[in-house]
C-alpha cells in the first residue's frame, strides 16, 4: 500500500482471479526496487513500474504484459510503442528508467535490509518519545522504506509544521492538500481523529543514520509542542 507500506497478498488474489479466468493488473510502483518481483509467483498479467520511485525522471513508466494477453490502446494515432501509446518516445527518460531498474536490482536484498534497519530505528525513537504512538501495519510484512505512524491527540499536519527539517507527508501525493482523513485509513476502520494523526515517513537509499536520529528527535519535539 502506497500510504501504509503494508505488503498485500497479491499472489493469493492473482491466483484466485486466474482460477476464474480474470486478468489481473498490479501497480508495483512502490515495490519495484524494494522487494523482489516475480510475476509468476504473483500470478498477475500486467505490472506497472514508474520511474520517479526509482530515481529516474518523473513522467516515465513501463507496463509489463504477460505474453499472449491482448490489449487495446486507450489513445490511437502513431504506431509508436507497439501501437499501444502514440507519440514520439521520450528516449532519454526511457533509458534512464532502464538504468534505474538495473541499479535497483543490484544488491537489492542487502540494500533493503539496511533501509529497514533505519526504518526500525526511527520507529524506536518515535515510540520512546511519543507515548501512545501507533504504527500502522505493525507485525505485518511492510516495505523496508515506509514507516506510517499515527500521533495521539494532534493532527499529522500540526506535527509536520513543527518539524521543518523533515520532508514527509500525511498521505499520498495523489491526495495532497486535502483536510479530510485518508480514505485508506478510514476503510481500515480507523476513526477520524486517529486517521488525522497520521504521518507517512519514507527512507531513501542515501538516508544516513545521523539523519534518522535528527528526524526522530525533531518529530518528537514537534509533537510535544503541537
């Protein structure tokens, strides 16, 4: 999930759909480069990959299609990109996406382990400094780079406003600017106050241990002052 970082049982869902003859598409934007992707184990027919989650430019992506699955284009025109997407190819961004994917595959497991350790350290700092903090997806398989927490008695925006040195969000960029609680969290059964206290913290491959210590300290101080 792009907000909570919880890994969904896509393989089970894909197998159930396949048994009924239903094609399955999965948006793997958050997963590629962070967990191994095996399209056969996932039992999916289409997989979306995007560049900006991997360090490639925004606006470039790829769609893996299982061989033999017929597709019809949404837009029609020139025959570029196998007749599925007309218009001149953005060659530079396509090459950049390929390079980013190749780099992401290198030492994937070791890199994910390092990032997960930083995530767990940040979680420990927040738990120690914020009594009543809740971690979304605790005990479930999660992305190595995503820590989704809910601060008690305050809103997520109030915490982030006081932690000016931390670049974070209260949800996905798709719903930036809204003052309503996340639809993902309310669908999970969280009440309004709990959902409004949410903050999503993401860790990158270049994040350092010192940055984690500072970010954790600033977030705790911001919560206390909110």
